[in-house]
């Protein structure tokens, strides 16, 4: 009995729903290629087609003419600041370096490689702190980011400690971060640029 009701309903309304379900694909395809919600645009197309056939043109044209979404102002400004920081360092005299002893855990137990992967990007500034308490290295300079100890200036770059001891302002910016092949959510190398400001 129920099967007869469903069959008669389908025969009565199939000429309306089947074309509407198929026509809704057009705006959904446009939405897919423009990076929007496919299901929302599909339902939009189906609804317009059910109301009246010519209305399928509405979501199709709407999908073609709507401009792509722009990233939030906060994210854009952060990316711009990072790019400007790197451009500034390339315009002044700066020296390439890297974070040594990076693979070890921080004294507080934080996994440095995971922290860098999660919290640092190219153009971010890192703090340089003179570390006179380090044994066997009287020229030790540590990298810090938001209070997290990331590692040290390499031993080849003793001039950084000398510049800091002479009272110069030394600043560092992350230039590149390389991610491991096996441990993809961990950084394996952090390249920096260091500048001495008088």
C-alpha cells in the first residue's frame, strides 16, 4: 500500500524534482572551482529551479559574478608584516645564520621542533639573549620566542656576542623553516637573518 503511494507521488512530482536536482549541479560546480560551499550553492540552484525553471540562471550567474572571499584583515596584516620584516632585513646589512642545538628539547621540556612548526613563520622576529651562564661557551647567545628557548647562535658566529657586549642592538628574523620528511609536523631547520643596529 505504502509502495503504491510512493510510486504515485514520484510519478506525479518527478517531472519537477528530477530536473531541479540535476539543474542544481551547475552552480555547485562553479562554487567548487571558486572554493565556496558546494552544498549551499547546490541547494540554492535546486530551490530556484523548483520555483521556476528560468530561475536556474540566477544562482549560476550569481556564482560566476560574486568575487572570491578575501582573507580576514588580521591575517592579511600579519602576512604583510612578515613580508615587510623580511624585506627590511634584505635591504639593510644582515647576515644569514641558523638555530643551533635545535633538535634538543627546551629546558622547560617543550619540543622545540614542534613549537617552531606550530608558532613560527618566515618574517617572525625572535629575541636574542646573551647567555653567560652556559658552560664551555662564553660567547653563547640564545634564541627565544615568547619566552620559549629555541636554541643558540652557532659557534661560528661569535661576532653576535661581541656586538651585544659592545652595546649594539642585535635583532633576528626567521628567514626559512624546513620541515622534516618523515615527521611532517616538526621543523628540522630554522634559518635566520641577523642585523646589528647602531
